[in-house]
């Protein structure tokens, strides 16, 4: 039997050059960089978003290339380790890694360097403990981290001198400290949803994020809307999510996530509102993981829009999510977004599968095994997605 592959064209900027390629729906950015562009400096370790070996920079933020879909990078700007040749900060980091013995086998090093550069740019002050926590998403099996921490500290102390006169490098906003993120809220404009920044969070160390996504489903708009407005059918499409009860427009949902050896189960309540006339809806909610004491919450606005053929439609959604407590330390802006993006892709595939009479994929095993990364994010996302959020 012959299997017919469906390829999508994607065009993006990689290390300052515009590149195009044809990718499968599930081709990762890492595979695209390595196999199509021969940029093999981006390494693949776990391929689950945990080890950080594949970390690259996208639109100025670090992301996991192994769980970032290549097709989602349309129009984005990506910088790999090969693109750091003219970057004085990256050059200083590479020298420091050699001077302080911050590498042995070198497998983790490209992703580690990308993450370290981001850490230095984002902070006004850095203790050794903060460096270690900030590097919690990058695993090294050789060095013991002492050399890496020393290397980062030495470059951080010289950062002003290294960045002097280079406006492109000082451009990224340096954050005064963690927990200073802003929670997005939503305002409606005619025919579309728009995310806007709201007041700062309570500063309790949380990590607030927003995400915009759109998926195309090969089904008529009425059929898709009927499905999306049925929470008992939609929630199981979210890997790791379980609908416990529905009471009116209120939900009780559980979201199980695993990140390596770390497991968390967020349970919370949510609310939803659907407008059949405009085919728009909103879900919001909040939950807590009893074991870690972390909390997550968020909201999701979505709209279903039919195309001219009447055979397909587009689902657009904007989500906000926020995590506070111990688990929030695993969450870093760009990494979280790439992770959530992978979840969104799995959700989209499940929706498509169910609408076509197929089965839901749980992502492998119990809980959320495929996408095991930032617990906070996931939860937040799901809470946003289904219980509400
Ligand atoms: Fe491990 Fe991507 S390969 S996080
Ligand atoms: Fe070998 Fe980090 S230097 S894994």
C-alpha cells in the first residue's frame, strides 16, 4: 500500500538568511534544521523537550527545536549555534566554557550556550544559585555544572563591556527578576480576538504567558462547532486531561503531567461560555497541584470560521496561562510556548481524528507522556483549554 505524504511549504529566516522547504505536518524544527539545512550544531537528545540539547533562539527567545513544529515557524526568525559566529557575547561564552572547563563531550554545549546567552541578557543580577536554576532546562551529563556556572558568571560580569556599542544585543529587554511577567487579558474587536497586556501579576514568582494558535480542520464549520461546544467530547482530546464532572457551565477537570521523574496532577474548576450565533467561545479556570503546591490558571478564547468551500474551517484561539509555585521555575517564555505549541498540535490532530471517526491519541502511556516538559505551562494551558482555560 502506498502512503501519500502531505507536505507544507515553510519559509523562515535562519541565521539571517531566508530559507524555504517542504515539511510534513509533524516535522520538527530540529529535523528541518539538521536534515534540510545541514545545520547539525543543533543536537537532539531526549526529543521530548526535557534535556535542552536542541535549544535554539526564535524571535529572540530560546525554544526547544525538538518540540517546535517546522510548519509553525512560518515567517519566524531562528538563530542556531551556527549563527553566533559574529556575536561577541556568544564568542565570550565559548571562550569561557573552554577556560572554565564547561564542557567535556560537548553534546549539550550548543543548547547550553544558547540558553546561557539568553540568561545573561535577561538578568540585571545573577547569583550562582540563580544561574543553576535558570539552567534547569539544560541537562549536562559530563561536567557537574561547576565549570558551566563559573563560565556564565565570568561572562555576566563582563557583559556591559562585551555588549557596548552593539544595539542588536542590548535590544532584548532585560528582566529585573523572575515573576515580573504580565498576564494577558482579551478584548474583542470586530470579527477577531486580540490579546492585550494587562496589569502586572502579583509578582509571586509566577510565569504568565499568552499564545495564539490557528488550526485548519477538514470538516464543515457547523460540524466542528457542534463538536467544540460539547465539552464532554473535547476534553478527552487534550493529552493528559480528564473531565471529572459538568454542572451547568461549570467543569471539574484533572490534568496529569509528567516531566522526567517529576509528576504533577492539577485539579481545578472552570467555566465556559459558547455563542452559537458567532461560533465563538471562552473557557477559563484555575487549578492546583496538591503535591507541589503549585497553582495554574488561564483563559482561552476561540472562534470557528468556515471557508468558502464549506468543506473546511479554521479554529483560531488565544490563550493566557499563569503558573505560580515551585513548578514555575521550569517555565521559560520561549520554551513554554514551543511546548504549548506541541500540545496544540496534538490537540488539533485529536480533533481531526475524532471528527473523522477515529480515536483519540493520549500521547503515549498514562498522563501526558509525549509532551513532558514544563508542567506549569501544560497545566496552565489545559486548564485554560478545558476547564476553562
Ligand atoms: Fe531534548 Fe529537545 S532534544 S529538549
Ligand atoms: Fe557532555 Fe554536557 S559536556 S553532556
